[in-house]
């Protein structure tokens, strides 16, 4: 079953320090000023943080699902995905990993229940 924008919102907003913002007709999810997730204006695609060095391999592994960001976003750690191609567990993993790239290590450690020195 394909995921919905409501699923995206529910997962993203459940993460510590995450909040939603509307920027130029796009829903974006942030931690501080860092965007870790965004939705296309028609809400069919999701952009998310992903390490640049793994981007091409991810896209090559499932080219019908993942694709490159728009040219102006190529400088960022960013990938896009068709929401209709995702299952709920995969969506959650992508969102949490993208969020993890935006928060301090201590915040992520607390989220997963690890001891923080």
C-alpha cells in the first residue's frame, strides 16, 4: 500500500526538534534552519537528506523509485523519491535517517535509547 502525505507528516513531526514550514508552496520539515525533508507542490514526491557519496548507488538500485534532485539541489546531500513507490516501513527509515543527519548526535542517541555520556 502506498504511503500518504499524512504518513510523512506523522512520522516527521514525531521526531525531536522537527517542525513543519511552508516555503514557496512547498511543505518542508526542519530541525532548526536545516531542511531534512520536503514535499513537491503536488505532494507526489519527497526530497530527503541522503549522503552525496551514496546517492548514485541508491538511485541505480531502484531507478523507478529514487531520482536525483533538481540541478540547484545537487550540491546538497539530497535525493528524491516517488511517494507512491514506498511502503510505510521504508518511508519511516528514510525520514528518520534524513532527520538524523540534521540533529546533534546526542539527540539521535536519546531518540534510539542509547546512553549519552
